[in-house]
């Protein structure tokens, strides 16, 4: 008898076409009902998302014409009004240390849940390259994590991974509104990436999450890269629809919004107000925030950034942003979360490791003194030090929401428009251009190969940090910035960049080794990075520009022909 040639495929509902590789494990996530739920979200909200993206472009055109971001006079009543968000769910009152990491690999998810952090933010965003395989394995991992059954055997190292009795509470970060999911078409259009991430996770996990980790609340989310409260309003609508479909209490779902774009810092009250029944506070997404400062002011030669390494939290615009965020959140009764220090443990140099840890401690001490209720860690090795700083300061309190005396709480009240946009100070150097190039190229090479967060030069690099490297090079070139080259001034020009790329590619090859360089996607990354840095118009996101290079269509994955 001839073997059947009919391949297994996804059972997709009317109007939904799954183009990603078929895998029985993925099919348990991409069930007909789950896909119908995602398609329902897409059909209800895609018009509002399209409008919101158009408004982003319109606002950018105004900034390009010289306008500065500012508080919206039309929403003064929301800013001045006396209102509060819904009370914090008891399960996540204490969020002093949150570890972040991609939703896959599986081992890392288990490590994060066991890390001793109060929360694990499982990432489909900055830390994850959105390949089909990563997205689907991420969903499988999170389903098993919520069920409490996740385990992993590392055969090569003979190590078993399973959950401890005490684990971190799970928050999930879907992609931003701008990213499509090209492996799932709804009515012939690519799905909106974040609705796929949110929809599949919510559909499969809301009941187990609320019965377990969430103690009657949840699931919990982090929402990235919003620029305006109208985008938060869409999320609120998505949450309401999801709660209704699941038959769960309105206000169960909670979300922390990352304030990581410059326009959003002028909208923090408005964002919290839109999400007031679903809010779990705000977070200082400092790396994307710096990226957004450059993007917003792309046409403003008077606002060029100094070297990336100099744009820290002591710059006036960054300190003002953190203080205003603390003031705003505490006034509305929700958590004001700190951000990510990029240092990670340095394995082969004890002194350098201690110096890196000291930088993390200082950063976290600044945050907790300012009034942040918790903060992020990029690596489990940093958690004991961060816990010591936060717990030492909080002395048994789960958070500082009611504490009116914190520095940020007091100073935040006086932060004005000028404070939030004051240009950062410091030198611009050819070494900075070189480092941006090495980091940008290596990050892109990793991302194209499926890794969205990588260690580079003893720092954590992800989509947000790499974006700073890209847009800073672009900005310096666009405005012909004067760069210091060891006492000599050089103009940033396409010719200088071409020379720098060639030399830094050679350096990267020497650092990673010829074989790895040849087998990796470095040469391709070098070409993409050069093009992005010299593009006449700044690409909105490097991940959007390069997305098609990681799309892998498998025609026939659905509809089911069995
Ligand atoms: C700007 C922003 O958006 S920040 C938030 C997004 N970014 C992130 O989440 C980055 C998170 N961090 C990471 O991805 C990683 O720490 C990296 C890539 C920077 C470094 O990873 P590695 O090179 O694997 O680190 P290293 O070799 O020191 O890992 C040691 C162990 O810690 C684990 N580990 C490292 N980082 C994490 C993490 N964030 N979560 C869980 N486990 C982790 C590794 O899995 C490894 O486990 P093992 O001993 O069982 O094998
Ligand atoms: O997502 C966090 C950031 O800093 O960007
Ligand atoms: Mg970010």
C-alpha cells in the first residue's frame, strides 16, 4: 500500500490560515478554539490599531517639523483629577525583584521561576527573536509553567530542571502593537503579533493562573512600547473582551505598562486612567526610552546624544522621567517599577565581576531611594545583591506605594516639560561609533539566528539596547556630528561609517573566531546594519525592518486537509 502523503496540519477556523511549521506540540496551542479567539481579537481591534499607528506617524511628522512633545491640554482633567486605579492584587503586592528573560529556551524559564525573584517577566518582546519556533515553544513553555509541570533534561550536562516549591509569579510581555505575525493570517492579513501572543497565552492559561499563582487574579502582563493613551485604551478593550469570553470577573487581568517612549512620558496619567481597572502600574523601560528620545528628535540637531555609555540615569531627562513615574504611580495607588541595569555577571574576572555588581547595587539603591517599588534583574546571579538593596531599604514592607517621603515622590511633583526633554550631556566619540557598530552587528546576527538577548562585552544586549546603537549612529551621520577621535575632531559621514564597519567587522571576526563568524549571520548583519545607519529615512524598528528575514512559511500547514 502506498504511504499516505497527506501531512498533518493545523485545524484552523474559517478565515484563519496558519503558515508556520506544523508540530504536534504547537497544535496543542493552536487549537481551533484558541485560533478563533485570536481571530476574534484581530477582527475587533485591527481598525483601532491601524488608526493608532497612523497617529504615531502623524505625531512624528509634527516632531520632525520642530514641535516638542508636551502634556496634552485636552486631558488636563485626567492629570489633575483625584482618582485611583483598582487596588493591587495581594498576590503581587511584593514585586521587589523581577527577573526577565525570553519565553524560550525552556531551561531558562525554569531557572527564572526558581531564581528567588518575586516575579518572572517572560518575554515575547525585547529579549525574544520572534521566529515561529521561538514563539510557539514559548507558548508551550508558559502553558507548562502555569500548570506547574514544566521540566527539562539537559542530556549533555546530565542535569534535570524542575520547579522549586516557591516560584516567581509570572508576567508575560507580548510584542508591541507595530509587529505583525506573518505565520498566522486572519482574513488574508498577517495577524497583529501582540494579539497572537496575548490571545494564545490567555486562552490556555487564564483558569489555571487564577486558581494558582494569581490567587483569584490574573493573568498578569507587561505592555511594551506604547506612545499614547489611545493604545492603552485598545489593550483595555482587549482585556474586557477576553474576560467576557472567559466568563471571569472584570478587572482580573492586570498589566504593567512600560513607559519606554518619549511621547508616553507625557501620557502616564492618561495611560493609567485608561487601564485603571486592569492596571498593575508603570515601569521605567529605560533602554527603549533612550532609543525613543533619539527617534522622536531625529530631525533635531540640537538634541544629539553623547556616547551610549554616558546616557545613564544621572542625566537630567532620565532622572526626571523616573521621578515623575514614581510620583504618578503612587498618586494612583499602583507600583512604580524600576528598570534594567545592563550589567551581568563576569565569569572569568573576579575584580571586574565585583565592579559590575557594585554598579548594579548603586543603580538599585538609587531606584529604591527614589521610591521605586521593585526593579528588574537580567540574570539570576544578580538577584541576591538586588534583593539585599531593596529589602534592606523596605524593611519588611512589600512596596512603597503609600510612602509620601521618597525622593522621586517629592521631586516628581515638580517635573515639567523641559525637564523631560533636556538634552543629555557628554562626549561623542569615534570609539562610541565603533562600539555601536560592533554591538549592533553582533546583536543583529544573533537575532537573525534566533537569539533575542545575548551577552556582549559583559553587558546584556537585547532589541532595546541594540536599537540605541543603531539610531545613535544614524543620528550622528544624519547631522554630521563632530566626533572626538583621540583629540582630533572627525565628522560622522557615510564614508567614516563604511570604514568603521569594515574595521569593526574584522575585529568581530577576530573576537568570535573565523569559523563561528563564517557559519553565523555576521556578514548579512553587517550589510543590514550599514544600510539601517545610512538610510535616508530612519527605520522605525530594526526588528520590523529585518522581520521578513526570519519568516519561514510552510504552505499547507493549514487549513487541515486530513
Ligand atoms: C531592555 C529590556 O527589555 S530588559 C528585558 C529583556 N532582556 C532580557 O530579559 C535579558 C535577560 N537575560 C538574558 O537573556 C541572559 O542573562 C543573557 C543572554 C544576557 C546572558 O545569558 P547567558 O550567557 O546564558 O548567561 P550565563 O551563561 O551566565 O547563564 C548561567 C545560567 O543562568 C541562566 N540564566 C541567565 N540569564 C537568565 C535569565 N534572565 N533568566 C533565567 N535564567 C537565566 C542560564 O540559563 C544558565 O543556566 P544553567 O546554569 O542552568 O545552564
Ligand atoms: O523593556 C525595557 C527597556 O528598557 O526597553
Ligand atoms: Mg523595552
